[in-house]
């Protein structure tokens, strides 16, 4: 039985050369040693002999150590299996019935994308790409897979269903957020870049990206005085996209709304006071049932915090401190997941923390699950499907 602990509400041009940066490297941690007298070859999976009672949609995934991906129970945190997927795990995402993993060499000078099928809670290798540029991030873009690498600039490339490289690479800005949409029967991407600077003025850049024998990009600039931390949030199968931004030293944030299918800069932003809510935005999730945004704040060396931001005006936000810091990144985040049932998982420097988002639109409420044990698990994180 959970022992809830509740915190109650408190009343351009895109400069490509500047988009490069240090690629994410998994926090140094030791992988679990293999059994006595045994070795762990690449893609070796450790786990119980049968997990038929745990359907794949009910499993979540996270990095464990530097080179492993763990399949775990999102309710208890119990690890069902671990798989060595490469030397350094960079990114992780669900793509239909596949799990895509971006890995790197220990020297961080090259990347590969590997696809796995989840079979009875274990990962079975389906295929892998040729070596790609360093620092890879991966994002589903049906019928392709989008891969972003960074060297002198951030490069967008596409892989086909067999993970073969499609002639398509293009230097584009690093996205702080990516949203998958559909228009005219084709997949499209809506990206948010925070690299805009023109005539000494900062702005965020909304990038509409379409691919048909080549990339077509439409850019929309959004003035961003003081260069706030900015992220996009969108619920699946909803047209509304929310642009949330915040100055790190202010205890308020701003929320603007735009359309996923016909994006244009928000006409206005609503200011939301969040007493005690100092920090920068790392991730935004949307809960359409409770009409609320879930915003993750990083606060340098201090512990991070979650903020529940009701979309209904007049309903106070809720600030929930976490037990540890979270990693700050200029990339789209893999540290926060929110399932349709309201299950929330957060990857911190000390492991995963779990919460339940409940209530209703008039009073959404986030409650910590103190029975959850996410020790040893880290970002990148992929939540369970309901």
C-alpha cells in the first residue's frame, strides 16, 4: 500500500555553427557484474526465464549503468531484465513495437542506432545502423527514424525501416523539443530551438519539418527576451501544443498555445505565478484528462521540482520538490514520463522517482509513491504504455 506524501498548491536566423556542444555521456556508474565464470557479450540479456505475465506495454525502460537498458515494472520499480546494448547508452525511445536505442563508443566519436523487439520482458536485437556521427539522439518519424548527431553542427538524418541511412542529411538547429504531427497524410515534425539571435535580440524558433525526397523547413520566430528556458508539450492525438517558458531566477512561468497542424507563434502568453518555483524548464508533459501541464524544473546543484500547472485559469499550481537534482540539457528531454493513467516517472541523479497525478481539472493533485524503488535506474527513460 502506498504511503502518500502530498505537497499542496501554493497561492532570425538559426546559427548552425553555434548548435554544437558536448554530447551527453551517461553518468559514470558500474554495470552489474556477470555471474561467476560468465561474461556478458553485447546484447546479452539477464532476467527471469519467463515474464509472460508482464505484457510489454506494461513495462518501462531506463538506462542501468553505462551500457545496459533495464526493463522494469513502473509500479514497483522492480527490474525484470537488463540488456547490454552497446558501450555507452545515449538515447532510448519506443517506436511502435520496437525499442530504439542510440549508443556510442566510449570515446564518444561515433554512434549507432539499434532496434530491439520486446519479447516476454526481454530485448531481442532486430538490427542496427551503420556507424553515424557522434552524440546521436533518436526520434520516431514514420515511415522513417530521425537521427540527430552533432559535430561542427547538429545534423538531421533519416533511417529507413531497416535502419539504413536515407540520403537526407541536413544541418538544422538542436531541438529543445520535438513533436510528431501529421498533415496531408504525411508525418511532420514541429521542433523548438532556443538558438535564435538577431540584432542582439533573443528568440525561440519554431521549425516545421517535412520530408518528401528532401527536407522542407518552415521557420517561425517567437521573441524570447532574456533567453528563457522553453519547451513544448503536447498530448497524443490532440491539436493543442503548449509553449512553456521561464526565467531561471523567477518564480513564475508563461504558457502559450499553438496548433500542431497549423503552427504559428502563440498570440499571447499567460503568466502563472509559482511561489518557490525557481529553476529552468527541462521537460513538459500534458495531461488532457485533468487539463494540466506537468513541468520539470532543474535547479543546478539543488534538488529538482515538478510543477502541476492547471490549464484552467483560477486554479493554483502545485510545486513538488524532488529528492535529487536532474540533468540539465539543451536537447529534448528523456527524464520525465507521464502515462495516460497518471503514472509519473522522473529520472534524477539518485535514481527514478514515481508519482501519481490524480484529481480533476478543478483540482489536479500530484502524490509521491514512497513504495517505488527506482535506485540504480537513470535517464534516458521510456515510460510504460497504458
